[in-house]
């Protein structure tokens, strides 16, 4: 009988699930797993802090559609990683997280770095378990991958006691369970078509995470046949070509007021993976819960349907399944216009730049990127008022080119860019980050250099936490507290990491610097912004 230690069983199982890359910060609690990975071609991207590693795994999952895999050690390693798990849970991103745990022999004695992971991660993830027997390790791993991807995807956590992981047992079989399938009833298709074709002001809203490369084009075709405007939820702008004539923008933070009015006036709304949450509806003010429009909600998870607003038709399926059925039954002849042309005109007007103070205009920088970066360029960002300029003025043309946290997590952009460059080394990858946002995970520049991820980092530097300062000045004018920042010399910092730095003090210098940066190597492009331009509502509202 062939026996293997738990770490080898774990690595073998990852290979069976098609895992080609994991992210980690090493720890003595999972040495057996590191030993198991030694015998495989699975790349282990070693990061500098567990929060950054978790965000890399989450971003990689967004790009592949498969669960991102993360290894962290017990105690502080696990708690550091929780920020990335929060992103994955809110963004519905599949992840499998392995956490080293104290030996079973010492559990519940309060030993070094011991944590009850069921209690810690229970509210943060889809499922958390602790493996107590080596011979059941494969069973738990298979279940973790299945749950991470099923229904509404999300992160799952497996705690691996050190003695369980190092013990030997018989090698498990190599059979992997098939993913469950679901169908859409004909009656639901007929009712959906009746609602959408009889409406005077229909709207289609795309969101969620279970979207394939061709789903956006099919959604655009559906919108054209219905003559309806097509919008997306917060930070899902790459789901459809933004140049599509029916595309009307995003219902996110800092949304176009005209688009918000269209949602409030719609008499039928098709939600394809999307949810009518606080962001989409501006704190639930755009739709009257007592008198909502006719809502058709399509979601892979039945628990997300009718959470706030009652759906007329609720379908448990992936958006692609319904899109195929609707396009099969709807006429090929485009419908008469029912708001699409006007909504598109409002979107294009919203992209007219509103001038901000200072010699470097962030709105002009984003417009330059829109027109010159190229459709395959991947853009990442974290949280901050700087991101509102990206959302408003940029146009995404391809699925998988926007990586941003719907949870509003700072520090996400840099690790996400590293993961994106490792997954697509042939493409230009740009991280846009505020000076506060970047410094939360800036140590991952070291990870980028170690693994050859030649990314471009554009730093919106205004010397403060701009979003918080905006709210502070609104609610407590003249009483500045806790929002000022000290910044390093980013040109010297880039050099210290073996890269190149560019300090931009006037808008016209940005384009040439970017053209140099995209030739290769690590580049930091610092935009020296007016100290007030990111901390005033005027620059965001237009």
C-alpha cells in the first residue's frame, strides 16, 4: 500500500483540481505542504504580507474563473489574510485558503498562535472547517473547491493542524466530483420575455461574478433587440464593451445622476447576476420598495433573490444560461428604441472632463489612458476618490481587464496588478493607486520584482487620505484631524526596487512617461496632484 504524508496528498489534490499557481507567506505550521509542492510544477508565489497574498489569490481567481489558492500560517498570518477574504466574499470570488494550525495534540490549550478558525472566519467566508484526520484530507479539499465555485462563489477556509498535515496515510483515489448543472424552465423564459417586451422603460443590469468571455457580447445583443439601456454594477465595467451603443455606464459609487434617474424611472429591470443593493440604488433611495418595477432576477444563488425588492420572476441560474435562452426566443430584428439612445448620450456627456485644480489633471490622465492604453491593458485599483476618476472617464472594452474590490478595500490595486502580470505576462498591467492606498501593500513591490512582474504603478499623490478628508471637511469643516500623509520619494523608491520612477508635475508629461514604462520593467509614475483636488466633492460630482 502506497502511503504519503498529508502535505503530498494536498499538493497532489491541487494538481488534480488544475491548480497551477498558489500564493503564500511561508510558515512553520505548513512545512509539509511546502514539501508536497516541491514535487509539482505548481508555482508558489511567495509574498511579503498575508493580506497582499490573499488579494493576489483573489485577483488571480477573477482572471481565471477558478478558485485562487492561498497558504498562510496560523495566528497573525491568518488574521493578516482576512482583509483579502473579505474582498473575495463581497466580490463573490472563489478562493480556497489553507491555514496552518497548531497540532491537534495541543489544541484548546492556548498554545503559541492558536486560534479557533471556525469562530474567526465563520462570518467572513462561505465555509470554514478544520481537518482532524489525514485520511480525510482529500475529502475536505474536494469539498472546499466545490463550495468555493458553486452558487454564489466565495472563499472557503481549511485549517490544517500541523500533525495532521505531516502524518502519513494511504494515497486517496483520483476521482473528482463533477460540477452540478442547472436549467431554466420554459415558463420562466416566456414570462421574462413578456415583461421585457411589454415594458416602456426597461433596463438591463449586469453584475455578480460568474461571467464568461462572451456573455457581455450576448448581453449587448439582447439590449439591442429590446432597445434597452445596458448598465453594470459597481466595478463590473469590463463585463461589456463600453463602446457598445446600448452601454449607459455603471451604477456605482459616484454614479452618473442621469443613470440613477433612469433606474428610478424604469418599469422593468433585468438583473443578470446583479443585485439591487445600497451602492446600486444609492442607499435604497432610487427604487421604492413599496412600488418597485417588474424585476427579473437571475442569480446562481437563490438566497440573493428578492433580498430588498421583490422580484416578479426569480431564476436560479448563471446569467449565460438565461442569455442563451432569451436570444433563442427573441426576434433578431432590433426593437424600437426604449431609452437606449438617450441613455448612451447621457453616458458620453458624463465623460466630458470636468476640470480640477492643479497642474496635473487626473481627469486628463485617465482620458489619455482611455484613448492610448489599448483594449487588452489590465487596470487595477483599490479604494479612494482617485478611483472615481477611473470609473467615470475610462472605457473598458474586454472582459477581464478590470480588477477592483467591490468591498472598497484599500491596498488592493498593487497585489492585484502583480497577480495579473503573472497570469498575463504579455499584456500591459497598470495599477492606479492613491498615495494612502498604495502604502498599505507597497511591500509587494518586492514580490513583483522577485517573480518578474513588470507592472506600471500610477500614484495619485495628494498627500492625504482624500476620501476621508472629503467627508471630514463636509461634516467637520476646518477641523482637520488624522488625514495627512507623509510620502516617500517614489522615484528613489522605484530605483531601490530595481525599477524606474517618473515624477509628473504637469499633465503633458504623463503620456511620454507611460510610453517609456510600457516598454518593460517596473515603473512608478507619481502624479503630483493639487492637495485639494481629491478631497472635494466638486471634482467627483461634475
